[in-house]
C-alpha cells in the first residue's frame, strides 16, 4: 500500500446484554457478546494486514473495558473514543480527525466477517483516483465500509447528515444525496463489491456455514 492510508475500526465494549443484542435470541447475551469479540478481532486483523502500523480502534462504551485494552495491546493500535451523536456524526468526526494527518482514511465496523484485507486494499485504491469517497454496500441496504481522501464538507454533509441509520434505505439515501450535489457515481464516489454483515440470527448462521464464525 502507498503511504498515507489509515484505517479506523469502530467497535463497542462487548458487554453482555448490550452487544449484538439482535443475536441474543440465538446465542444468549454472553454468546452475542462473544460473537462481537470475534468479529472485532477479525476487523482489526484485516485492517492491520492492509495498513500495517496505521490502524486505530474507535470505541463506544467503556474505553477501559479489558477486551478493548487487550485488543489495543495485541494489535498495537491506539484507542480513541467515539464522539457523541448519531452514527453519521460519529463517523464524520472520525474521518475529519484522521484526515487532518492522513491522505486517505477508511472506516469499518466490527460486524462483517466477510470483509477481507483485499477488500480494504481495493477500497483504498479507489481513493487514489477521482473518487472523493468510497463505500462498500451491505446486502441489508447499509454499508460496511466508508472512506474519504479529503475533508469534503459537502460530501460529508450529504453522506452523514439526516440519514435514517440502521434501515434498508441508508445506501440509497446516500446515493440520492450525492446525486443532488451533482456528484457522479463511479467518478466522485466509488462503490466496491457488496458484502454482508452479521446483525440477525440468520446472518450468524450464514457466517457459521461459510466458516467465518465458529458454531455456537
């Protein structure tokens, strides 16, 4: 990878009963928290493979949680706390902060075991061309990766303000907002091959069948 790439990983403290709650009917509270731990380690592993020494963990919840501290030690990454606000505000703040010192920044969550380091490299490469922002759409209508190469306030406003997060409309709304700006798909913003994340019990079973997660 060329210089100037940084990858941020969003994760929350894996507290049983508050982590991956939609998996609790299948796995129980502790099982859902353990699934989150496994997927967070996966996200950090692929990020470190794609951008060695240029990865950070952005946590929600208690930053002193032993798991988060252990991840920082294992992967040798700094930890920052996500700021207040909705998901869009938190992502925008993260990107703005990191772009002050990096040419390109990718941001991924911690619930997509199907994502690979090759996927991250592909997204980073898109930012070396004309694309100001890059996304990896998710099958559920959202996205599992967002990246940018500059602090583009028009783009950030379109991408992160007044989006109905955690719905099937997220990526569609983002495209509509960009089109209203006059941005051209494939030029001003790029979309990578679609991936799927693990939110619901059926997603977890799919990941187990694919060998991406251990059986409960």
